[in-house]
């Protein structure tokens, strides 16, 4: 590629990135509910690049629930999903079902949940084995004491349903 072709290519990429950033900001505005506590981005085909932009946009929000169901996320999204969890201390529920997260990516999220102070009480869509699901239950138990959430509907933590992809 010649210098002028590289500049044109970079300008096009920058323009695409700017448009995608604006699209995601608009989606956030249009899909935030419950007095700013719920963000439902299910089915918006954000992909890995969109999650990166989302992770840069969502910082210190009052969000308690984020639904990213069916957004074509792969294991490349994991660092950005972790960033979303870390940067949003009020986040309790993260929906990741019907994406393409593999076991390795799911384990990375689980391990990072153990390392950092967070309030996660439920993550849907992780591919975990039985032992890993038990670790996740312990994280939920630890976090229950940190958040003001009503667990009257659960007799004990065995009743908490952890959904995962088989």
C-alpha cells in the first residue's frame, strides 16, 4: 500500500469506529430502563468490537443489570466483559446467553470475578463444569452480603439456578 492509500484506509477505519461508537451510545440511551438500572442490548449484534466500545463507554454507572444475550460475542470479548464488571460496581446481573463464549473464556471471567471486588450475583451464559459452577455459587454468596438484594425467594443457594450453555 502506498502512503496515500494507507491514509485513506486509516481514515475509513476511523470513520467506521466513530459511527460504531455513536451507534452504541444511541443503543445505550434507547435501551436503558428502570431508572437507569437496566440495560438491555439483547440481539444487537455488537460483536467483539462493539463490546470493546461498550466497555469504554460504561464506567461507574448505576446499572445493576446488563443483558448482552445473542450479540455474537466470542472469547475475544472476555477482557472487555471483565472491564465492564470491574468498572460498574453496582452491576449484579450480566446476561451472556446465546453468544460464542468458549469454556476458556468462561473460566477467565470466573477467575477474574474471584480476584476483584464486584457485586455480581448472577451471570447467565457461561460454559462451566460442575466444579466451576460451585465456585461461582461461592462468589454469589460472598457478594450477597455486599448488595441490597432480596433473596426471600431462595431457600438456600442450591436453589439458585445457574444457566450455562452445554
